[in-house]
């Protein structure tokens, strides 16, 4: 039996999920309905069974040791077909949103597949569609890795590279801590000298940062990639979110002048954890015209990448990777989700992942689009997903009523702000 301890980042995500649900939901819309749905699911289950990265679950030995990934078979109960009371695209989205109430127990399995079919009126599909949702524990995968895993399920033959976890040696912590401290002092000097961009400033919390309450909704808009690719899809969507969200917040009585977004950014060093990214803050400049706004946002993103590449960031990650399990677990237990902060990294989340070519299939039906709905958190009641496959980009909204009030009004503003 394979046994591999969780990396520190993944263990933290797993332990934290008891306080703050964080499952990811990867939605794939396919144009058509398989002639034999049971057989189509059987093919996907066979692909999962052939790949060791899918045949795992967590064994948790308690607070004194790191949890481990242990091998086990892919179970039939990891696949389900759900009946829809309303089989329209709107009804399907309501059902997808409800899956957030069914968080996974990664000790039983860290992922599952939920299928809805037939679905009428799905974006870019004439006729009935099949909507497949891959639900994954955040400890199992981040945005990039989860997309690669889903590719394998739906027929792309790419190998899933296993994550190698560094050996945990307690003696390394003092040394790596010392190296990290020295590197941090160098980062401070380099920042003061103007060699490295300063840390992104915090900004005032707005209504979108209130604890999620009331109805939670998911929505998706689609665009052709070319409409958003100036200069990049991510920046194009950030500009549109700036317009729509500042208008919406202003209408609700908030001052959006300091509006900013929290953007997950993949690390550039070799992957040593399933979760291999950091969140950065980016200003959204709602007072500027679109062209100047895009230039400023692009500059902010470049600054965040430059700072992330400083040796101090790598040294900090290496020290964190060898943190003793009891210390990390104690830190998680001290987290209080009810504590409020007057300042935040961002007033919304915009998570962007390119899911590659449109070469995926479900029982012969070709993929038409893909979407995702980043989880809400105690300090974040509105998130956005940006997911492209082939020439289609889906811009998705996950919102709590407390944060955005009328989600359809906000989505209408976002639709108008997006090119096309």
C-alpha cells in the first residue's frame, strides 16, 4: 500500500476544512447525452482506477502527526447521476450550488463525480447537454492540478505527475527558519532600495467581505476567448469585474474607490504540494478608463510575480514545509472564523485557470465549456471563476445574498461590462 504524508500546505487545507468548507467544483458541459450513460460513467471510472493519483484517501492519525495519503480502490459510490426537478440550465446551476452543502470527507474519498443530464439551454449547446461536476477536496488539488486530474477523467491522455513531498526532518526547522529570517531581512533591504516591488497594500473591507448569509447562488457567462485576450483573459475579466462590482457596490451604498481583488497565483518553483499557489492582492482602479485600468492591473500582476520570485519567498516556503505537525495543527485550531478584520487583501476573488484544448469527451459528447465556482469564506462573500477551454471562456460568479443582494442584477452588470 502506498503511504505518503501530506505536505504542510495540504495538511493545513485538510485540517482547516473542518472550520471553513473549501471543496472545489469543476463543471464541464458536454454537447449531447450519451446513448448509454452507465457505460460512459464506467469508462471514466476505469480511467480513474488506472491512475494512482485517483486511488487515494486520507488517513488521519491525529494532531501529533501529519495525515497521510493511502492507496485504495476507486469506489462505485464516487459516481452519481442526479435527477433534476428543473432540467433547465438555471435549474442545473441551482443543483450545482447545492453541492456545496455536501462537503467531502477526504478520509472516505477526496473526490467524486456528479452528473446531471439531460440539461436544456446550457451555454453554447443546441439541444440537451450533459453537465459533469468533479468535486475535489482542496487538500487533494489546487486549481491547476485539479484541472489536470479532470482532463484524465474525460479522455486526455496526459500523465498526472505525482507530487513528491520532502522528507520531514525536525532538525531542518531551526536551520531553515534561520535561512528564512536572513532572506526576509534581505527582502526588506531590496524593497527599500527599489529592487523589489513592495507588498500589495491592504484595503478596507466592503459589503462583499461580510460573512456569507442568505441564499448562495452560482451563475456563469461565456465569451469567445478573442474578446477577452487583450492583453490577457485574466486582465480582461478583472477590468470587467472592476466596472460591474464598483457600480453594484455604489448602488448599495459602499465606496468602491479602493476596490481590489484577491487573485490566486501559481508558484514558479517545482511543485512539492497539491496546493502550489499563493494569493496576491491586485487593485482594480475603477476610476480609470478601461485601457489605463488594464495597464495598471497588468503592472500590479507583474509586480506580484516579481516579488514572489525573490529568494525570501522560497526560503519561507521551505521553512514552512518542515513545520512539525503539532505546531501546524495547533495554529489551525487557533483560527477563529468569526473574527472580523477592517482590512483585507481583496474585496472579491478572481481565480483564473486555462483548461486547455477542447478535446474532452463524455460518452462521445464533446466538451462545450468548463466553469468553476471558488468557495466563499467568512471574509469573502463573492468570488469569480475564469475558466477557458478551447475558444470558450466561462466567467462564473459565486455569491451570497448578504454580499451582493440581487445576484442576477450583479451578473447583468458583469455581462454588460464584458466585451461582446
